């Protein structure tokens, strides 16, 4: 088993960030370490214990490049739509840093050594009305658990979904059946340093409600 960073549970949960500029694009990632982290992730909850998730690990340079090209195309449209402005100067500064790191990731996605796509089988090529909360609730906790397990092993990842604008094209590239739906794309690499800190968040009292809204 890979040596783990000395992080207590609260530190692991509060310092697992979306890593972009601090992904080491030059260091190979052994497939075994990704598999080890996935073994941890598969302990996450899944509706009715169905375990219908699937994980597509992409290491082939040509396939990574093809995915990166589609991601960049989607990102360009997203970026051109403009960002949200915040009255809070600190929050606005944070958003500008996030935008800068997102630009970097879009430019360098093809260089990230491993791309992991989390997907889930629902037995049909569309979505049953009213079913999506349960469907994605059976996949996304495991994807977050994967990010935590990677962080504990000195790797970074970033939660991305912009590739979904080209989900069909990526499914064709990777041979994913029409009955399996992609939910998240995680670029994975060793992190440059392990000194991540909690992110700026709105005060708890602005978002918590006791016994009603």
C-alpha cells in the first residue's frame, strides 16, 4: 500500500482542493496507485447498493489529447460567456485566481498523465424523469472519495464537467455504451507540494437553516 500523508480526517476533508496549476505534468502516475485510490472510493454509498458505477482511466496520449481538445472547445465557450462579479473584494479575488487556474488546465489538459471519467449505468440511453438525483447520488460521492484518496497519496485532481458538452463524442472515442452516462472528469497527477489549505467559503450562518428556511 502507498504511504499516506499524515492528515487527520478534518484536514483531509478541508484541504482537498481542485488542483490545476500545481499538477506535476512531467511525473508519471503508476496505474496501481489510481487503482488503489479507486478501491477506497468504491466504499462510498450507492443507491440500493446497486454499484452501477464505472471508471474509465485514460492514459493513452492520443486519447488524452482528443479528450483535451473537446474539453478546450467546451471551455472556450464557457469562458466567453463571462464570469460572475462579486461585491465582496476577497471573494472576487478568489474567483479571478480560480479563473486563471481553469485557463491553465484547459491549455494543459492533454499533458495531465491520467484522466479518470466517472460514469454510471442506468440501462437506457436517456434519463427517466425525476430519477437524476438518485442516479448521480450513486456516483458523485464515490468520485469525491476518489479525490480524497488521491490527495492522501500525494496526488492532485480537479473536478471538471465541461467535457459533457461532447459526451457522445468521448463515449465513441472510448467505446462507452449508450446506457452508461458520464458524470465527472478528473485530471490526475502528482501534486507539486502537499501544503494545501482550506478554501475561502461564505460564513456558515448565510447558508444554514434550522427547522425551516
